[in-house]
């Protein structure tokens, strides 16, 4: 099931063209991802440590400064042994899809930084957000 | 031919893990790309306007705070009709490959923002930086 | 009257010490200031152009990553002929005052970039937020 | 003696007005300060931990995107018992003074985070950079 996270765009995210900078979009995705995995969960930050292994993004439309937080769609397209794929759709202020993206995270042992298996409890919780992977036009 | 651009890492690029934040890496790539296409070219900024259509990155190792600018390798893997693919390899402070990435840029008419054909002059200049595309382990 | 603007801290605002970076605090202040002067006001962005002339900040406590947006207090301590002073108090997650700051903005003509007088309508609207200037311990 | 640190401006430092964002200037100052206190010094990062207590800045001119790193002047105006004042002058691309600033740093014990006295060795080394404090027009 896809969920929607309202992510405020900051004035400092804009570049000299008046659009959200390409790298700043990844910061918006990061905030959406944090809301999905960590926010509102006691001790989540200390128990769930991850490493980002891969990211892909397709920019369809420039994102101008919005009056309201952008409602970013975020969901999980795959849960592997020690990794998961997170997908996103970012609308612009008009509500059109401005970017599609996918992040592969690896669950790691916070003490050692090495990959560790996703627990059954995590798997069950994350399964709630499973949906088909985002489709890119170019790949 | 691949070229190398020394890109300074800033203290503010680090996250709470003491590593360069995943989104900040795209800012480093942006600086390498700007050096390739724009720096040292008179009127380059006004004549060459681009839109980023797609980006892909693979993070292999965390990037700790380096004493010196990171020597980012940057080259062009494809020159199309109105787009080009830029590839990068980002080392960490020890000189190991920490990230590989690819950006697809579209050349646009600065007045209208619509795609426009790459000129013969641009094609000839960029051909100097052609090399095989970066290979990702996962895709 | 002081008002309170909830400003979300981003993961990327943290530095390698796990605290909000000193420069990122100014971005949080910027968001609080924008909420006071621009948000929710039709055409505000095109009618009210400002230049920042001066800023002062006192950091009292480090700001760790909060679970909730930081409730930043913001008010106006002075309305001059073509400038205004904006004051802020930034709490940390525990609710203690972590930073106090003041920004002097100059109202400018957006077409020319030169200072212009604050209008009677602006003066009346901003007067609602007048309160005593923030007091710094060191100056 | 004032020293000069060349600090590259990044494209992402610009805001929608095409000028370096007010908060990004503090990141440029941070890089100049790091160059003064830490760069090129073995073990400096682990031995010299500081906390920023206060900052003040005066913006005189907007800073447009420069072709070259900005030669930021940086010096020390005061060395106290457990604190020091660092001053800066930031030129714009034309070489005019665009900003003046001052940062008060407190030396802390990295293990405890509490202030600790500046050592004789630090005092001797920093004395090389002593010069009169920056003068602000408004205060």
C-alpha cells in the first residue's frame, strides 16, 4: 500500500532557475523515507540502521516553490534478505508527477556496519507498504 | 577520455554518521559536471542550458571527511540528439571507488526551456571526453 | 506578539557531531521568517522582496535530532522606514532555548533591487508581531 | 595577520534570486575557519574540538556565482581563556566586500563537551593570525 508523506520544500532547496535543485530532491526523498521507516517508532533510530546501496531517479517536470508541503508517495517494492527497495513519486505544486525514484537500502548492524538480515518483525511491518515497483521511462 | 575534477568536501556534507550524506554526493557530482561543461568557458552559462532527466548512483563505500578535495573522475558515455550521458567515479579518501553514477542531461533552449539539438561545435568539444559507460553492479 | 512556527529539522541538517549544523540553523530561521511574512498570503512573494542586511545568533545548547518539528518563536522587534528586525528563539527537543537570533531585513523594490519604504499596509500588518528585542548574553 | 582562504562557491549555494543564500554564506565561513584551524594539521580534528557560541554577519552586497573560488579573508581578533573570535571578509566576484562576519568559538573537551582552556601551544600558533576585529556598520 502506498502512503503519502507531506514534505515541506525549503526556500534554500531552490536553485538559480527557481526550481528545486536536483540534489535537494534526494533530501526530500530522504525525509519521506525517514517518515516511513523511523518516525513515530520508539527506539527506531537506534534499532534500524541502514546503508543506501543504490538510487535511481527520473525527473519529469521542474518543481517550483510550492505553498504547501509536497505530498510525496512512498512505498516498498521489494523486501529481500538484507535489503529493501523503496519507491517514490514526487508531485509538483500543480499535482503532476515531477519525479519518480527508487532507493535500495541495506539493513546493517549498527555496531559493526555490516549487513544483517531483516527480522520477521520488520518484514511483517514493512509488508504493509508493498506495492509494484515504480516504472521509469528511461532506464 | 576520462578527466579528473578535484571537488572539495565540506564539513556540512557529513551526516550524523560522519559520512558524506547520500544527497550531498549528488552535489559533488554536480560540481564535477559543471567543471566539465561550464568552467573556464566564456559565456558557457548563458549558452549551455540543461535539464537533468535521469540519475543513477551506486554507493559502494561510505565517504569519510577527506583532508583533500576528492578527485572525481568524470566523462561522457553517450552524445545523443538532444541529450548526453555523464558518468562519474567518486573515490573515498583512501582512493577506493566509493560511488559510481550516471546523469542524463537534456540540452534546452534557455529562453523557452524546451529541448534543442546539440550543436556540431558542442558535439566536437564533448567527444573529447567520450569513454565507456560506467558499469553498475546492481541495476 | 510572538508567534510560533513549527519547523521540521531534516536529517541532512545534522553534522558529524549529531547536532544541527550552525549554518543549518539559519535555514531553520529562514523558514520561520518565511512563514511569518509570506506563507498564506496571496501574491506575497511577488510583492514583498527583501534583502538581508544583518544577522546575529547566539547558540546556547546543541540541537539534537528531534522527533517533532521545532516550535521556533518569531517576532518583530522594530519596524523602521525601509527595514525591520526579526527575532527568534529556537528550542531544542527538550524545550530549552538552544539559540537566540535576530535578522535585519531591508524591503526592496523587486524590479530594481533598491530599498523602498515599508507601506502603511505592511506596517499595520507587521505591528501585530511587535515585541521586545531578543537579549543576547554576549554581544 | 590576516590570511586568505580560497573557498569554492557551489551552484547549490545559489537561491532563486541567483545569489548565494544567506545561510550558505555561513557554510563558506565554516570552510574558511576549518582551513585556518584544522587543515593540514595532523590529528587536528581529534585534538581541537570547538563549539560555536555566537555569530554576527553583515551582508553588504549580493554574491553572484563566481568563476573562481572566493578569496575569503580570515583572522583572529581575540584569544580568551577558553574562547576565540574569528573574523572574516567575503568578497564578491568583482572583489568588493560583500559580507563581514565574526564567530566566537569555545574550545571544548571532546570527551565531555565542556569548555577547556586554550593551551599555550594553541595560543602561540593562533597568535600568528591576530588582527583588529572586523567593524560592522550596524550593530
